[in-house]
C-alpha cells in the first residue's frame, strides 16, 4: 500500500494530473514518433532511389545540419515570442512539408534532389521548434512539479526514439513509403490541434531588448561561464 501511495503521488502521476500538460505531452509524443517515421522514411527512400551510402549520409546531414547553426537563434526567438504560437506555426509548416512529400511520392515525382530539398526544409522547421517545444511542457505545470514534467518529457521522447523507427519499418513494408510520410503529417496535425486547447501557466519571456545576435552572444557567454551548463555541453558534444 505504501508503494502504491508513493506511485500515485510520484512525479509522473503528479505531472499528468495537470490537464494541459497531459494533453500537450501525449500530442507531442505522437509528433515525436511521427518525426522518427519521417526520418527513417527519408533514409529508406534515399537508398531506394540511389543505392548509395554517400547519398544516405548526405540525407542525414541535410536534416541535422540546420540544428548546428540555427538552434541558438531559435532559442533567442523563443525568448521573444509566444512559444505556443511558435509551435503552431512550425508544426503547421511541418504538416505541409510532409503532406507535399507524401503526394509527390505517391504521384511518382520525387527524385533524390527533390527529396534532399524536403529533408533540408524538414530539418530547418524541426530546429526552429526545438527551444519552444522543450520549454512549453514545464510551463504547463506549477513550479513545484517542474522537475516531474521535465522527467516525463524525457521519458516520452526517449520512448518515441525507440518506437518511431520500428513504426516506420512497419509502415514502409505494409503501407508504402508515401503513407509513411503522410503519417508524419497526421501526427503533427494532432499536435497542432492540441496546441489550440492548452493554456500556458507561465509566460517566460527574457528578451534583452537588443538584437537576436546580441541575445545569442549573451547566451553563449552565460553558458561558457556557468559551472554546471558548460561541462554538460562539453559532455553532450563529445557523446554526440
């Protein structure tokens, strides 16, 4: 009974007691799975079109490269604007990208260069959403439950990393590559609809009043001087 009581009052259950957090977390989980379905689908389609390991590596790079350069700017933008609106815009664009790729694939109008263009666009949109995406969740719960919300978000993202590629494989085999891309559009649509139903408990805007470039530079200087953040960044960079 003591164990059951501890589980009921534990972080995961406590975080999901908040309606807006529960809605956002579940919808975001669907979207995260869809993101991995899209990534695996693009990789598989690249191999089908080219049978080239070099092209496959280039496709992965095209999706990942925007995050290297754009995440600091996306973070500064998230400090200046409503993060829910940022997510609504980026996910609506993501729906359009996935739907367009699904239609062109179904109609047989995709070559490797078209696929590369979609991969770059998908990477840019995903990158611009990252800071808003990871900070909305903790802002949907009281401050006392922020740690629980962060833990829940990490678990759900990790499970999508495991399940998404497996789902992609099943869809590719049994439904076809075009439907695989369409599935990503569907999961992002779920997130867009969910974002319209939630209310953020705290709006945290920390823009300095200067330019975005100055905000990015300030963030880099702060991270470099912080005894906790800098070692964590170095460790994450090395492990990545």
